[in-house]
C-alpha cells in the first residue's frame, strides 16, 4: 500500500476473512441532516451502523451532513500541525489522515458500505471515492484532480506557466474500515469560512491552500451538492 493511500485509511481487522459477506439489503439508505450534527453523535451512529451492516441487519448508508466548527485528528496527525489548540474543539478520530476542519458550509458525506460485496479492494474503494468527488465537481464545471503523494482532491488556480498559479484543496478524504465495512468518507468545501483552516496544517500539507466552490465563483448550495452527489454516486458505485 502506498504511503499516500495509507494516510487516507485506517483498517481494523480488515484482513480477517470471517464474517458476513452479504447484507442481503440491496438499497442504499440516504440520510440528510438539515442541522449541524455534533461529531461524537456522528461517530456513535457510524460505529453502530457499521456493526449492523456487518451483521446484515441494516442497509448500506450514505449520510450527508454538516458539523459545527471543529477539528479532527486522524491516525497520522502530528501535534505541531494543530496551530491553535483553543479555537475550536479537537477530536481524535480513528479515520486515516491528519488534521481536518469541519464546519458550516462544508458538505460531509459519511459512507458506510460492505466492501466484501465490492471486491474487498480498499485501493479501488478509495479511488471510487475520489472519482465520486471529481464527477460531482465536474457538474459545477470545476475540475478536481488527484495528486500523487497528496490526500484529497485539488483544484488548479491559474495557468501552470503563471508564476502566481497554485493548487488548492477543495475536498478531503478519510476512511476507516472495520471487518470490511467502511465508514467516515469525504468532505467537500461548498461555502465554509476558509479562515477556519488557518489554525491547522490541513492534512499535513503546508505548501498549498484550501478553496471552496464559492471561492471558485460557483454559487452552489448544499442542496445542489446533495442532488449531484446522489446522481454521481450511482454512476460510480452503482446499485449493489
């Protein structure tokens, strides 16, 4: 597994071949929260839903939500990448990756799926999450790209030949896998306060910036993004 891929993922007993291989439930359950969800409540739900998917008693689930302003520290987070310990609450989390900001104006999509039904291929799953984001951004005429050695999806600002050109991160990806069931997922910057990223080194990458749809001149709403995410999810993952 490459270094960059390892930073996106935490695997708990993912190599254990025992356990459920199908949940017998064909439809994805989509949950959309209209008000901010506290981070501990989201973790509690994902933990339980992942266990239920493994047991075959609940459907695979995609949960679209926002959090109040907060920082999360993934399994690869370094202490010196948290620049201000007092600005917002900080939560240590079991997902792969480093420090990430969540807050209003950012659409988080937590994806809970049984990867044994999808080839038990973690690399392919992460690639599909990236593709999901890229296709969703394309619906707003924003070109999102992968970058070798960098986690997340990136937007080029200006022509490469322009000395002032740069690349900014528009979406984060962090995954945890337990008994081949995924949780955590992606976060797309729709219209967050970008200054809130200033108190961390986002995903451990100091030499590049952070952007959003609105910062790119796209006046999309979270409702617009939700609609596109549902449409492109079917394109990438299909119905299993």
